[in-house]
């Protein structure tokens, strides 16, 4: 037989106990989620830091040169005008020579003499 206290609304007391249990479970889940996110953030930061030190080309990367810019320009212009430029970019002696040859190709392509 279950004990039931006298002069106490046991139904309300039991409802409150059940509500407290649910509330505590909810708070525990929230706390666990916050803790998990915190540690995920730490792990991500450590991964980023590790990546900086493991990147083999990080310190070797050179600044683009004037010639690199000219080669990129020649590629883009040739692409837009549908003029082949791969041979110019692969076998160039100077950027002046590339520009002169590209100008010649543009004139020849447009019929200008």
C-alpha cells in the first residue's frame, strides 16, 4: 500500500516533483550542449593552428611579379578575343615580346594592317 500524507495535496506535490525532474533534465541537456560547443570551438582552433604549421607552401609562397600579371592579362584578353595565347605564355623571352606578338595577332585577326 502506498503512503499518502494527510493535509497535503499529494497530486500537486507529485506534479511539481515531475516538473522539477523535467526542468532539471532540460537544464542538464542545455549545459551539456554548451560544454560540447565550447570544446568543439577549442578543437577547431587547435586544428587551425596545426594547419598553419603543417602547410608546406605557407612560407614559400612568393609575391606575384609584373610578368605574372602580364601573363594573366594575355590569357584573359586572348580568351575574350578568341585568340590563342598558350604558346606565348609557355615560350616567352620577355613580356615586351609577348605584348608585341599579341598585338600582331589582334591586328591580323581584326584585318587591320
